[in-house]
């Protein structure tokens, strides 16, 4: 009976020690993951990626505006001559606005190489 009691105690201590080591390992892994996340959040690569995502969205919006502006006159086939002239003037004005916005985007400080490439 004594051996049985010692065996149960040894099994319990082994199980408890294993759980302790497992919990400690999980805590260390969690700390390492948090440290990596914190270091990567301030990483220049991540900051550059966020900036590029924003610029990609701006360029996409400009392209969408250009397509919508050019397609706006295609619906004007049944208009009177005066309405058609106003629509053409409106489209031309909007084209100039979009062109100005595109130039502004290309002239940003981080885009110096692109502005030289297009001779802006």
C-alpha cells in the first residue's frame, strides 16, 4: 500500500511539474510574440507598406474618376446641342481637375523619382 501511495504521489508530482513547464513555455512564447509584434509595428517596412497602400488607393480613385468622367459623355447622345456643349465643357473642366490632382500626387516629396520621370 505504501508503494501504491508513493507511485500516485510521484505521478501527481510529475503531472504538476509538466503542467508548470508547459505554462511557463506558453508564457515565454506569448512574450516573444508580443515583442516581435511591437518591433514590427514600428518597422520601416511596415510604415512604407502602409504608405504605399494609401497611395495605391489614391491612384485607384483617380483612375476611377477618369473613367467615370470619360464615360459621362457617352450617355449624352440624345441631348440637345446646348446641353451637349455644356456636358463637354463640364467634362473638360473635370478632366483638368483630375489632371491637377494627379500632378499633385506625383509631386509628393516621396515621389521625386516619378516626378522626374514624367518631367513635371
